[in-house]
């Protein structure tokens, strides 16, 4: 069987049987297309360890992107995404009983520990107070910001919310996250009140929790277009408020998710609980937050370091 046919079946397998999102499937398609273009073969039996080693060298010399700008070389973490996709593809091929390269021979590159983009509590407060509550857009954006910080939602999870998903008579609701996993998140009083104020001013019949307003609102309604905000729209909105709040560093929905996690940990929450609230499959992902919240070490340093 040809590699192109196997790739097509593998992507269908990811979407249908493994329940991966269309975004993930699209990324795997892009990663594998690049490898197959480099390999210049359609025979799974001709894939070799030498070919993969040369591919890794080639990847390491390719330009990457950062904030939309081309940078060189491609980051090792990004290179690993290509290798993870290739490894998963090879596992699928062998599962089909087709002879090909052993996926266990592909080792990932060592990458530096992830650094966190964080904003201070004062900057976070300024961001939360930035929306103009005299407008429907401001009420929406206030509700959005408070909900992100109250729950630690990913931006895709936020955009997927419908009004009926959030029972405002309770302080919790379920959200479907990565890998179709469901977790419970909790509403603060501030977030609940902000959502109530926003919904009270809504006059449309759309079921999405957060929708576009302004000049395109009536036009979209007339044409029966989808009013739901996209992740890109939310990113632009938050960037605008960060600028208005005088925050010079890059602020994204994920930065607010970081703030949610570090706020919990710095106030005494245990790592396992934060892992569950964030929806991390592996606790190692959650551990990136611990080094910025360890007050105990800071206190030890202040108490015992000789240079007063």
C-alpha cells in the first residue's frame, strides 16, 4: 500500500476513531506532507533510520516563525511536533501489519524547560477593568475576561460555549476540552455577575455565549451568519485591552490561563487539583508553574541568605 493512501487513512483514523479535533488533524496532515515531500518515496518499506536522521538535519536548518515573523532556525520544540506526527504515523502503519521503520527508533530532541509568559496581579487587575461597561461590547469583554480568569478555560473552549452550557444558578459547569475530555470548572461571583450583566443586554436569539457586536452585527443577523466569536477575535480583543491597560508585554488568552494556574498554586492549591482544573492529561505539563509560585523557597532565601 502506498504511503499517500496510508496517510489519508491515518488522518481519518485520527478524526473518527481517536476523536482528534479538525485542527489537530490538519496539523498532522501538514507535518506528514512535509516528511513525505522530503522522503521522495511512496513505499513504506523504504523508510529508513538514515532517512529520518537526514530529515531531522534538514528540519533543524529550516526557518521557523515567532509572532508571525520568520526566525532561524526552527525551534526544537516545533521540530518535535513533526517527529511526534511521524512516530504516530509509523505506529499506525505497523498496526496495519505493514512492514516499515520502527517508530521507537525516533527519539525527540531535548528541549529547554518551557518559560511562562506571566503578567503581574496589578497588570491583571488593569486588564480586567479596561472594558467600557456602558457598551454591549464592553459588557461582553468584561464577562469574557472574568470567565477566563475564573475557570482557566482555553480560548477554543471559551469560544465553543453556548448560553445553555453555563447554569448561572450554580457555581460550576462542565466543559469539553482536548481529546473530548470533560472536566468541571468553577465560576467566581465576579464572573457570574459579569455574565449576567452581559446576557441581560443581549437582544439576539443566538445560542452562543460570546458573539460579535458592532457594525457587522446586523449584517450577519440579516444573512443568518454565525455570530460566534472565533479564537482569533478573542486574541485581538485581549491584545487591544492589554495595550489600553498599559501592559507592554504580549498578553493572550493563554496568559490569563497561566495567571489562573499560578494564582491557585501561590495561594496553596495542590498540583493535582490544578492539573484537573486545567484539564492537563499529564501532571508534567502542570509542573511548569511550580517554579514561579514556590513561596517557601523565597522565604528560605530571605531568612538564611547571608547578604542581608
